[in-house]
C-alpha cells in the first residue's frame, strides 16, 4: 500500500482539528481567509480523500492539444530572455512536458511531475514528501497535504552545479478548481547549486475571472553545503487568491537566498518558513510588494534558528496605493543554545494613499543570550525634503516621485543576482509605478 | 554614580524584603465568586444602586467571556475563581477620626514598608511631601494630606469615599476609558473591585505635590481588585505614583486592577509605577498573578499622558498601559523597564491609538531577563485614518543575562494614514563582554560592572521617574537581578 493514504488521512484530521483560521488566530490576524471561502465549509468527503496518488479524483486535467497551442502563445508574454530557455510549465499544478524545455540540464538533475516521481523515484518521495511542512502547524499545510494534487518534483544530485537558471512558469487558468492544492518538492543534495525563478501568472479568457483559491505548498530541502537561489515573481495574476507556503530545511553550511516580488493578485498570502537546522548557514529573505486597487498582500516569514553560528537577513519593502492593504509579519526564533546567531530584519513601507493600510508585526523570540538580533520597521510617505531637492533641480513632481519610489524599490531588486531577471523585474516595477503615479 | 553603586551594594545579599505578613484583624467575604458576592461587596460598601448595576452588568458580561490565553506569551494554569476571596478588609473598629485611631498594627505595616503615614519623610535623608493613599488588601486605609489638597480644590480620596461624596464625577468618568466589558480581567475587576484611589484636579491647577497610592496584599487566599481614576481638568497637572508589595506565600494570588486616566485640554498626567509584587521563589512557587488594565485618554487638544513603569515583581505580569490620543496635538509616552528573574514571566508593553491630528507618541521599553524567566514586549501602535501627521517612535531593547532565559518582542503596527511616520526598532543582545572587560580593567568587579551597565541601560527610563522613586527603582533592579550574574 502507498504511504500517501495514511499521510493524507492524518493531514485531514489535523485540518479538521484546526479549522480555517478565524479572526482570533494570531498568525492570520491581519489576513482573514474566512472571507475567501465565504462560509463554504470544506468537507472531507467532497474530494477524493486518502487518494494514494497525486491525481486526486482527476480534478486538474491536462489541457487538450488545442488549448496547449493557445497556452503556448499566451505564455510567450511571460518569457524572460536569458532565463526562460530552460523552463518548466505547470498548468494548475499539472506538469506539461509539451510546453517545457530543459536543453541545458547537466547530469544529475531530475525534473518531473510528482505523479511521475511516485512511480519512478518512489523511495526518494517517501523519504522527503511531507516530512518538513508540519500539518499541525498551519491549517493550510494540512489542507494541502490532505488534497495535494500534482506538482513539480526536482532533485539536483550531489556536487552538481546547474549553470543555467530554471524558470518555473506557474500558470493558473479558468479551468482550475475552486480550491486548487498544488504541491512542489525540491531537493538539493550535498554541495548542489541551482538558481530557480518561479513566475505565477493567470491565463484567462476573461479579465478578473479568478476568484478561486490556490493553496500551494513547496518543500525545499538544502543538504550540506548546497546553495539555492529562489526568486518568485507574482505578476499578472489579477483575480487570484493565493496562499503560498514555502517550507525550507537548511542543513550545515547551506545557503538560501530568496526574493518574493508581488505586483499582482487580489489576496496574496506568502508564508516563508525557514528551519535552519545546522550550523554555519546563511539565509537571505527579500521581498517587494507594490499594490493598488483593493489588493491584499501578506508576507509572513519565520526563521527558526535551531543551531548556533548562523546568519539571517530579511529585507521587505512595500509601496501601497489606492485602497490596498499590506501586511508584514516576520518572526526570528532563536532556540535555546543556538548561540552566536546574527539575525536581522527590516521592513519599510510607503503609503501613497490615505485609504491604504499597512499592518506590521516584526517579532523576535529569543532563547539564547549570545546573539545579535534586531528588527527595524518604518512606515511613512515620500520624504518631503528629498522631493523638494529634486523639484528645485527642475524635475517635475511626477518624475521626482518616480525617481524616489524607484530608488526605494531598487534596494530589494538590486540584490537579484541574475542579471536578465533583474532587468526584467526593474522593467515590470517601473511600469507599475508609472501607472500608480499618473493616477 | 557613586551613590547608585552603594545602593546596589546595600542590596546584595538581600532577597525579597517585603515578604512578611502582618497580623491584622480582617473582615473577609466568603470564598468564591457569584452574583451574591458582587452584591455582598456592594452592600458592604453601602453603594448606591447605580454602582451595583455597573458591577452586575460587568459580572454578567464576564461570565460570557473567555480567559484570554491564545495570544500572550505566558504559561500558567487556569485560574480557579472559586478559590479566591474577593473581598478582604482590615476590620474597622469604629469610624476613624484621626491617625491615632488607626490600628497600630496597620501603621507598623506601612512603616515597615518605608511608607510613613504620619505625613513626612519617605526616604531617609530625602525630605519630601507626598500625599499617600494606602490600600491594604481591598481597602483604602488612610489618605494623607487630604486637607492641604482640598484647599486647592483637588480631590484625592479612596474610591469608596468618592462614590459617596462625588457621585457625579464617578458616574461621569468611571468606565469611560476602560468600559466594564473591556476585557476579561477588566470585567472581573468592574464586578468585584473593592476600593482604590480617586483623584480630580480642577481647571488650571498644578498639583503641588506628588500623589501616591501604595498597594499591599496581606491576607491569605485573597485577590486584590482595586481601581484608580485620575481626572485632570483643563490645564491641570498631576504626577501620580504607585507602589505595591505582597507577602511571600506558596500560593499564587491574583491582582487584577484598573487604572483610568482622563486628560482634558492642555492637561498633563504623569503616572509612575514601581511594581514589586512578590515574584515567587527560585522554583517559581508562589507569587502574584498581575493582570492589570491601565489606559488613559487624551480627551482634549494639547493634552499629555505619560506612563513610566518599573516592573520587577509578580510571577506573571500582563499589563499594557495605553494612551488613546483623541485630542489634536496630544502626546502619549511610555517608558518601561521590565526585569524578570528565576521563573518569572512578563508580557507587557503599551498601546498608542492615534485618532487626533498631529498626535505624537514615544515608546521606550527596556527588558532584562535572567534566570529561567521569559520577558516579552507586546505593543500596538495604531494610526487611524484622519490622524494626519501622526508621529511615533518606538524603541524596544532586550538584554539577556544567562542562557536559560528568553526575551521576546511582539510589536503590532497598524497604519491607515499616509502622512504618518512610524518607526520601530528593536534589538536583543547580552551585556557586551568588552564593556565588562573595560570595567574589570579599571578595577571594578564583574558584579559591580554589571550593575553599572544595567543602570546605564535603563537610564533613559529611570530618568523619567520622580526622584524618590528613581532611587527605589535602582535598588530594586539590583535585588531582582541578584545572583543572575556570572
């Protein structure tokens, strides 16, 4: 019998025990997901529970040949030159080989669907799947584990350095089910190195059709001395309600570097849970969100420093226009005896409108004394003196604003190490800022 | 500095020095909580009907509430409210006319605490005039300087007296800042509160002396539920001090108080606390559970409320002195030193709610944890829509002494106005080895060096305290941290 059945059962029990987080939940204090479900209850029998594979009741179907052609065309808009040459396309979580291309992968890189991995690399999957994201910790982890449909499985073997960036195109279409549970598993073996870019986009016939809820969960395992750069671009996904959890395990001397750039989406919750379970690790979390309309973007980070001699850095920046809401909740957790930890966190927000709201909750929970931990948070409007300086040098108000906002955002963008991606992100950000300023 | 160190030295070798109990004849209510008890307390205090109504409303609401356990970083067993005596008062022999008639045992109690009710010296060598309202267990026993204050039109008396003598003021202000249904412990207090202090400063009067309330829990098995109400009318100023101690007992005693402050236009209230309830022994046995709701409102324009607290005692501290900045240009301040040692747990901080325009708030919080204690800062800064050009700066530092304690920071920042500027900084670290080394090098022993560094670390807050309190607070810091060095 499969290992998945019992796992799903346990997860479902955990979900039923926790229920959807309500207003009293500290973790979802500023992002109440109840309204996404509008009172609809999630019943265990409504989906194929205890399914032993990843094709849960055949919910997410592979698009037809005709649709594939359409999709291929639509996806050209999201190609990043110098990045998308090696790409993996996931449509509603289903791996589409026809649209993917991986010409430059060295030996030792395995990329396939979870369903494929279940038949071909079962022991690997059994060893790692759902071993890191704790179903008791968060109801959405439980829900995802209970109902996880297909997703991506990737493994980089020991000592392999992938020279080329891998672009994951994460596409949500009109066909996605009302509650889509996608799942990824990425394994980096000892001393492996890889750069991954993930773009989340909505391809839809109608504008703002979305309204479905996507609950995605990725487990990333970084073995000793491995290095992963993980860039997430949440762009062009209007109408999307997303709960995205990235669960990371870092082993000795590993290096994890991630960027979350959110420019679109209706209701976005990004959970980043990093467990640093060994010494001499480095962790860098960067985030940028530029919101407008009634968008809601919540970045929730947890860096769990379990062992001594590690370093972590967090930098989150937000620019909020219109009636949008931004949330930053970052927690640094230093366990007992995890001495000599340097952990820093900084969150900065600019409000462009009186109707915008920002809620910040930076937390430090420290149980070791020989540490250096700090957080800083600031919220304000554009610096009047800086504006005056630029205006006095003949810049129009519009260009002065643009220049300052662009500079504000570039602190985060400049830390992107992949040159073409940085240019691409800069381009997207300028366009969005232009739009916000002109209004 | 020389003097500070002497003070610290004096204290080394001392433990909790207020741990004794006095043998005073008590009048107590039966154990447990019910509507009967609420009525009993009200009757005992000969209260008017509206007061009883207020209590019953709060009690009925409290029954429907849940103990707030899900967010605070505290760990304690469920409190059994049926095992608490909700009313205990020193038995009155007859109506008191002068100090001579006060139970001599009571006077001795307060003298032992260093608070002379005979209206003069407070600390040897320091000549000062402080009006004291002494509250033992549930009841105010004596208010000094009442007459001197009355000349200026200042009302300073026990809460029960105020209910009888100034019902209009009480009716108008009681519950206006902390409603009887506000939170679990505030509702409990509103139902069973026994006494406390009331203070009213009329228009344009600057209170000529520090007003002070001294709280003492004495009786066994009791809880203490007092409430303080301070009203500063237009342009008035008052500085208010609060101190507290309790005997050493193996059981946990509950203290759930309410402090309400109202500041009208251009008024200023400065409220300072040195909280030194019994913290329990080294193994965490006994100690006071301190669940306190303190809130002030800057009702008028240009008003100011400032909280300063030194928290060294209590097994559990759950306390968030807040300011609602309603008037334009009003100012809120919060200065705090919280020290935890052994098994103590503290979850304390503040709330600054900006409603008026050009409102400003400052938060300075210094946490020190030692032993196996946990010390959390939890603070909210909220800028409402329309609170244009609001300004807040928060600074929360934590110092860890020893590797078995915890220091945590949980700020909540909610901003709904683009013209606001809000900054928050927090750091956590231990005492710098280089600093200790520097002192050692100059012949200062490690223990003394740490005392020196801790004092410097807290200075920003201690400077806010009135002088007599500052001296006491420094002594307390030294006692609380004793044995945690090295």
